[in-house]
């Protein structure tokens, strides 16, 4: 069965950096669009970064553009999210997700994602 496991979350100060990892089993990440979502208590789960199955296209929410970078390591079947210049408003649970079909161009919308990790907590202190 498909399993996505996030790691790398923790507590950092404003302006610090953190790298999240998403290790996949049961699917090949290089064949799927991959996304990172985040959710704070009482808030909706929103897409913050995504990468197409081929790696040729990426998406970033305006709130993280220029600070976050999504990348792949196909040999490790792992997707990363590098977060720089962190702000308190980045505090949330971060979820890794994969699209439901292989080689699909649909990775931009939340409903395109069928597989989800358990989440990892990121807390940014002021």
C-alpha cells in the first residue's frame, strides 16, 4: 500500500531554515505530481509548493515564494521542502501528498491529490 512519511519538522526561530523530507513507498514519486500542504489549528489545509511528475514545472503559494524550494531525489524515492527565512506565520502541520494517477498533468488543485502522509509539525518562534 502507498505510504508517505514526513520528517524534519521541529522548532526554529524566526529567520531560520528547515528541510522537510517525504519518503514514499508503494509508489514511485518520479511518476507523480508531488505537493506540500500545511494546516494550522482551525484553518484549512492549503497547498504551499508542488512539482510536476517530470520535474519540469513547479508551483509556490505567494506567501512562500522566494523562501521555499521543492525538489526530488528519484534514487531515494524522496521529495524535499527546503524552507528558508522562516516566519511565525509558517507555523503549521506540514503534509506531503501525491497525485492519484501516474504521469498526470493535474497537480495544481487539492482534489488532484489522493495519497497523504501523517504530517510533521513546524513551529517558528518570534
